[in-house]
C-alpha cells in the first residue's frame, strides 16, 4: 500500500457517515425491488419465515387508530358494566357462610352437587389438606346475605345435612362458620397502596433510564391493562377473590417488562438511524417493534401457554378449583399486557414524540424532498450494520444491530462464505454483510465512496 493512501482506520468520521448513508440508500433500493417483485406476484416466504429472518415491516404506527379503537371499545363496555352490574365479589370481600367437613373420600364435585341440591345457588368448594398428617377437609362457602333471615338458618342446616350424608359422617361433624369481609377489604387497601408505590417507582426509573415520555406511555399501557382486566371480570361476572388481586398485581410487572424491552431498542435506534435524519420517528418506532416482534411473541407464548394449561387441565379437568381464580386472572392479564406492550405503549410514544419540533422538521423535509422509500426491515438494518462494521474493522456510530432468532447462524454462514471466497486464489475477498438474509447475487454493488483512493497531501 502506498504511503500516501489513507487506510480504513484513517478515514475521517464524515466519510463513515457518508458510507452509512450510501448503505441506507442501497437497502431502500433493495426494498423497492422486493415490493415490485411482490406486485408481480412472485412467491415470497410465509409469515413465520419472514418473522424468523427479520424480513417483516408491519406498520404498527400507521394502524394505531385500530389498536386504540379496539382497546377503547373494551374499556368503555367494561366501565358501563361496572357502573350497572359491578363486580362479582367473593365472600372474602362481602362476607358469607362456610361449612367445613373432614373426609378422605368426599370430592369437590360431590360436595358441590350436595350444596346445590340443598338450595345454594353458587357455592365455592375447595379441598384443604393438612401437610402434617394428610387429613383432607372440604370447605363450602356461599353468600346468604340476600336470603331472608328466617330462611338462612334453615338453609344452613340443610347444607350441613347434605354434606354429612355425602361424606358419610354425623351431622355435628360438619362445622358452620361466619365469614367476614374484613380480610378482603384489607387486601384491597394494601393492593391500592402497592399500586400507587409501583407507579411512582416505575415513573422515576423509566424517566431516569430513558425519558419522561416513555415513562408516561408505559404507565398508560399499565392502566390500560388494569381497566381491561377489571372490565372483562365485570362483563362476564367472573368471581373476584384475593387470588385475583394478587394475579393482577403480578401481571403488571410482566407488561412493564415487555414494554421496556421495546423502548430500549427504540432508544438505540434513535441514537443511530434516527440521528441521521433519514427516517421519521414513527418509522424508527416501526422498525424497532419489528426488530423485537419475534421476541415479544415468544416471551408472551412462553408465559401464557403454561398458565393456560394449568387453568384448563388443573382447574376444569382435574377439578383443582383453587387454581381457577389465580389462573384466569393471569391469562387475561398476560394477554392484555402482551397486547398493550406492542399496540398501545409504542404507538403512544410515537404520537407524543412526533409533536417535538425536531421530528416535525425531519418529517416536513422528507415530505418536501420526496425522499421516502419502502419501510426498512430488521434484516436490512443488520445488513447495514454488518457492511459498516466490516470496513475499517469497526462499526460506525449509526450502525444498529437486530434482535431476532437465527442472526448468529446467518452471521457465521456469511463469515464462512467470505473466507471461502478469499481463499480461491484470485487475491480478492467477497464481503458478505453480517446478519443479511438476502440471497446471493441480489445485493446491489457497493458504490464508490467519494475521495477514496486519492492521495493524501502532506
């Protein structure tokens, strides 16, 4: 190499920025070619393969009215149901009566049938087991507050007799107890206090770690989950127990976790591609969501499927009714949390950030120049990052990675292909961009960079 020829390490920073801009233009050209091929009816990979390869470009922000509309309808119907019907509270919240019988043979199903036969409309039956001696007990609880006082005593004795006959024990072996609402009200107060502290700490953390608008969007998404869960419980009159309250509080942390992962990718892209002024903030959020989409789907399924299995198999098939209240609230809350982290939090953030003067200017400039191309996919960004990183042995500031399955395997394959091409004896090496999923030969040739090859004047 000539002494006057600058090496890649000596290239000034503006040349690295220009190089990234050229790669950006090439990726947009390839995106246009891919869209044209789709218009011509050429076969494209199915959705699963495109998601796995990072080739999706779903427009989450452009369709935000649909996402907001669906949530608004569910919340509005829930509020109407709450104001007219209220919640179906268990006896822990409004009080009631309970019967307790010790039996090794009586099942939950048999006790439920006996209680209903004695005139109790909606009994709650659970099996309690003493872990020390293995003794089993069946507890039946019911709300008799709406029953006239003169009839309550008769109903208590009828249920007692029915349970004694079903368990084959003397009538006095079935104990009758009064259940108060004090414990349920204490649980509710503690839950509200925990919720307030949770919101304060989350707002402070996200504001410091990211920014206040991200904290605001995350809190609105969590409030969305609470309103959806409460609304669904009111609409379908599911029984509300202390287990329900605990499950809802558990779900809030999961919803926030998934939202923060997406926000972290948005922040990284804002410091890279967003800083170049070549895409709007909404387009950058769309890209970030497509980059984390596979991960969000996988984590949601991993969380929901086991809980759903416990609810269906454990509660409905095997009769473990103690799991029903907790499992049902978890399934509804996890589903709502997965929805809000994808379709509520990030679109809300884009809506707020697009009002900032900086991003208003970028959008106006791009619309005036007509410098708008097809949407970038995670695979294209990975190709840009790999191309920039392979020049000079370092990655430019604007290069942004991709979170998607299979990226490591594709990177290894690209590296092996480059090594094989370099050992062919021609003395030249064919560069394969890291993370690219483009078929061989489809990548446009690299444009010559301005000033490259010119001697450096001393």
